């Protein structure tokens, strides 16, 4: 795609579908703000409620429950329509936020977080399904998907300062509750503009597909996270086994049963898992290395962590990545992600003694993975909906669910393998860290070579 045929933003935001896109982006922005807010307030809430022992489950419960309920998202989308799906999810979100923000104990707070996970799960596939429907042109769809990255950058940069002020001035309960207002406003706008664009629910009745596969995925992720948290050799071994089995068995089954016959969407699900595992795994390890070897205060780590999202937004939301062909985006990712992991290994071996050189090295790693993510992330989501037929009850929300669970599985696998195991071995010396990063690089090389044979890159 050249600059001449790349869709201009004014065309994307023109008319009712443009306003619907703006509402979807606002919802994504609100989700980002919510995630950052909860990350900031959960430690404070756990301490005040005398529930630090339950902090681990509190961090993981929303994501795990969300995966378990994803199978119901596409069902609701096809059975009762996107607007009713929005209404049910929003009502459950409000209940979950009320439980968490007003919790008298850590157990009640976790129950509220679990309800929020249900609300997120039953929204599965809606955003991607609607966007792929109202932007049938692949070029416009890729540009629209690319804008999502921008909605995560601004909160990530300003979030820590804002959350700090809110915690000091209004306390953790109000800090936990206020982002829900943004979500409700965004969803109200989404519902309104879905009516304006004349969106219709799919004609064929939907069915709940592969619920046990999604439950198994959630269980696998949970086992892996608790195995790492045990900080024992047996726990780490169990975690690695769970991370190997989850993508190979239940995730594979979930993809095939959710979008039967849609080979392009099935391929998109596992490729997106690989993309997210590559990016988020390395990105999660960078601040840990920085805090351990370069700057214990975390200031350098905060800067380094922002480089990846900024590069992602530049190439994705800025439309630069849309100029790269499908095969070109694959080649870039297949080289950049393993090279970045190798760069982490080189840092651990020889760049930990100089703060300046070490920070530059990790900064280059972050920029490299951000650039690759900005090119390949929207490309994969766009290609997954090419030649989507949608028959026998399969709708575009099913495709969105496959991509969504792929993103979750990949993120959980990458972060647990690198950041989780890294946190365990980092005290054992730089050689162990280098070995872990090098092993991850080899794993990425093998995985990306296999990915090169996928039909996804042949639209």
C-alpha cells in the first residue's frame, strides 16, 4: 500500500460509521484507563483491606474469567444483537465496579473483579465484528484497527501521574470507580451509532461454541500464573507445561470450533497469539531488567516501557505500517522479535555495568518490538477477516472472539515465560537471564518460521 492509496483519517471518521468508530475508540481508551487505574489501586486496596495474601488472585481473576466467558460473546452478538449485548455487559460491569469499589473485604473486591471479567467476556468479538462489518474495504479496516494502539498510549504516558493524584486526593475506592463513567458513556454512544449505521444482527441463529475449550484455556492460564508465583522449581515446571499444553490443545480446539471452515480467521487467531506473546513477553521483561541492573528507583524503567507503545502507535495509528505488504509485515516480525530477544540476552551478558549503555540497549529493544508490533498487529487483524463467509450461524463476532482469545493466550504465555520466569531466575545471576532470553529467541525463530507457512499471508 502506498501513501496515495492509504485511506485518509477524515474518510474513516466521515458520517455515521465514523462516529461509530470514534465511540469504539473511546471505549478502548476507557478500557485502557480502567486497566491502569486498577493496576495502581489494587496494592493499596489490598493493604487497607488486610488482603495482601489475595493480591495475586485479584490481579489475575478478571482476565481469567473473561477468557472463560468469551464463548458467550459471539452467541449474544448473533442471538440478540450487539445493542442488547452491550446493555447486558454494561449492567454487569456496573455491578462489578460497585462490588469492588464498595468492598468491605478483599473477598468481596475479588468477587467484583470476577463479575467485571464476566462483563468483559460477554463483550467478546463485538468491537472487531462490528468494525470488520462497517469497514469492508481491507485498507480502511487496517487503518481503523491501527488506531486502537493510540488509545493505549496516552493513558500509559499520563496514567501514573493522574492515578497518583487521585489516590492521594480521593482514595482508592473513587479511583477504582470513576473510569466506569467513561465506559458507560462510550457504550451509550456505540449503541446510538449502531442504530444510525443500520447494523443488523446476522440472519442465522447463533450457538454457544466450544465453551469447555475456553474454560480449559482459562484454567491453563491460571495454573501457569500460580505455578510461577510459587517460585519453586516444581511450580515453574508446572507453569511451563501448562503454557505448552494450552495453545496446543484447548486454544487450537477453540479456534476450530468457533469459526469452522473459516481458515483465514483460524490462522489469524494463532498468528495474533504469536505476535502478542513476542511483544508483551519482551516488553514485560525490560522494566524488570532495568530496575534490577540499571536503576532501582524505576525512573529509567518507566521511560523504557513507554518507548514500545510509542513506536507501536507511530507505525500503527500513523498509518506507516499500512504501507507494508502482508509478506513484508511477516518478514519484519519474524526478524525483529527474535532479534529483540537476542538483544535482551546480549544486555544481560555485557551491558549491565554501564547505566547509559544499558539503557540505550534496552531502549533499542523496546523501539524494535514497538515498530514490529505497529506493522504486524493491525495487519493480522485485517487479514483474518479476508474471505470471511459467515455461514451456518458463524458471524464476524466469532472471528473477533478467536482474535481476542489469541491475544489473551499470547500475552499470558509471553509475559509468564519471560517476566514470570525472569523474576524467579534474575536473582541467580545474569547468566540465567541471558539463557532465558536466548531460549526465548530460539523459540521465536522456530515459531515464526512455522508461521511463515500460514495461509494468512496469502490474502
